[in-house]
């Protein structure tokens, strides 16, 4: 009921303004707080369940609530080809969910509860990431092997920067670091450089880039199909997806990209 009422208020505001409203979408790139080590590059951080970190996460949720979101979408599976309600959110609301370090819970669920939402939406779609073929091709051509090492080293330096921010400061500061637009663009350079890894009919770099873009297009499709024109959506996702999701939203008529750093705590 609270969500319906909020949407009615948003619609009334659109009519009062005298113009059609665009759906506003904030892509909040985050690190994997449970640190499962499943990505090519991983952040090393302390336990987000520590009291100090819990207070910082509460501050993040309070700050994000100033955006007045109407929906929260997270890196949880879509089902049947469409955005799906995240069942664990109901357990979270009822106090039945075991302690979780996952950012879906720590940011997405926390924000949704602060906004009195009855649902959180999963929009994730699995995809291939054929990195091994790129690595094997690079190993056969020494200059490309050195370039791949340099590309990976650049990503590691960015993560080291995040590690330093988190060690000396707050989770909010770490999220601000990750969501700086110039840093998001810099992070995508790894993927664009993949186009150099191939020759003739053997194009492993193209294959990886195509697979990555296809997955992110599929994720963004679920997001766009979920949102209504007067919605204000916070999307909580691994930062590696941020560039393509931001691009997708920014280029889609009827949608407006909102900067997370305009709302994250300083």
C-alpha cells in the first residue's frame, strides 16, 4: 500500500509540473561485501557486520533515501525472463534471514526497508565470461600477454585504491570512490582493450566482449521493463556492470540517469 501511495504522489507531481515524467534510475556500483572471490578481481575488505560498518551502512541507506526511490532492483536472478520479486527480502523483513554480508542485503534490502517497500526486485541474468580463451591467445603472443598483464594490473591498482579508502574511511566513502563517473569509465577500459586480442578468424577478445555486453543488455532490459515512467529506481549492482548499465539508461528515451554520488554520504 505504501508503494502504491508513493507512486500516486509521484504521478500527481508529474501532472502538476505540466510535463511528461521520465523514470529516474540510479546505478549504484558496489563491491561484493561477502567477498566470495568469484570475480576476476576482488576487493579485500573487513567484515561489514562489525558494528562500525553497520552504522556506516545505515548512513548509506539514510542518504540514498533522500532520492525518494519507488523501486529497488538488485543483483539477484530474474525468473521466467522477467524481473522477479526477491523472496529472501520477506525473510529479512520478518527477521528470519540469517546474518548476511551480501550487498544485496546490506544495501538493497536495508534501503527498501527504510522506504517501507514490500518487495525488492531481482534483474540479474547469467552469462558466459570466456576469459580463458583470451588468456590463451595472449600467452601465444608475448606483446599481448604483457598488455593483458598491464590491463589486469590497472584494475588491481583501482581496487587497491578502494581498499585504502575503506581501511581509512567509511563504506560510504568507498562507494563514492567506486561511483565517480571518471573512474567508472576508466574501469571499462579493460573490456574495450579486449578488441585487440584476436587475429583473422580467431577473435577471443570479441567473443568475451560480446558475451559481457549481451549479459548487461539482458540485465538492463529487465530493468527498463520493470520501471514505469514515474518511478525512481535504485539499482544495486557489482561495479563491473556500472558502465554498461549507466550507458543503457542514459541512452534510453524516457529514462534519466541519476548520479549515485549526488546522494551518497560524504
